[in-house]
């Protein structure tokens, strides 16, 4: 986490993430954030899974992480 705190520009953060994540992982970030937003809106897990073409387990994991107090700023 110390490394991420040192990223004081979006370009530095982008370069860092491109170095540590695969292209597929990078493309998953917006979808994962959308899952969290939809959960917060009360959309049923099955509906989220169908709309975003993800497994229900992925949605459930997002829900669990949300209930653990993560994603406060999403």
C-alpha cells in the first residue's frame, strides 16, 4: 500500500497498474466497481450477474467485501 500512496498523478498510477496487472485484470476493474454500485442500489445479485455477464459468485464476493466496510468511496 505504501507504493500506491506514492502515486501522486493519474499517469503514475496508470503506469504502475499496467505493470502489475494483466490487460484482462485492468478491464475487470470498471466492471467490479459497477457491481458494487449496483449492490448499493439494491439490485438483486442475479440481475447484476446477468446484466454484467459475470457469475453470481463474483457479485456475492463484491457484496461480502462491501459488508466488510470496503468500497466506502464507490
